C-alpha cells in the first residue's frame, strides 16, 4: 500500500498475472510446466488506473483473449470491486523456445483452443 492506504500500482499487475496464470493452467497444465523447450513469456504489459483500490477488499479480475497472432496472444483485463471498474489492463503473451530465447509459433493446441472459443 502507499501512504494513502491505496493498493500499490505494481500489485495491479500481479492481479492480472494471477488471472493469466490461472487461465493458462485451466487450458492445459503443460503450459505452466518448467521442463521442455517451449514456454510463454510476457512481451509487454500496461494498465490504466481508473480508481484507487483500498485494502482490504474483494475484487474480480476479468480476462479477455484477443485474436491470436503467429507467435503471440493479446490479453485484456478489467479489475472490478463493488460494482465499479478500477483498472483496465493489457498484455501480450509470446511463445518462445527456451533453448534460443526466440519466439516460436503458437502450439497447435493453443491455436485450436483460441479459434474454438473465438
């Protein structure tokens, strides 16, 4: 929290990260595996802080998935509490090969999942 008792702005990114990790794991636990040569990383993240969150409180993070690209997925977030929106966020998930650190095409299973839900 900051000097005004507001949740620190970096914590908003943690809330969005938790939603993203839970979403990835719900799709397939292998996306959370630390072994293997492919993984996902965040290429960028942003947040528009609309209202200050005050601790303690309950909140809901809503996550939306954009159209997949060749190697990445755009994700969008809303942070809500007490019927009011406190923040809008976004991030880009990029699939990489661990051995090279370079981007790699989205796994077929991820593309199929995203096309089926979109």
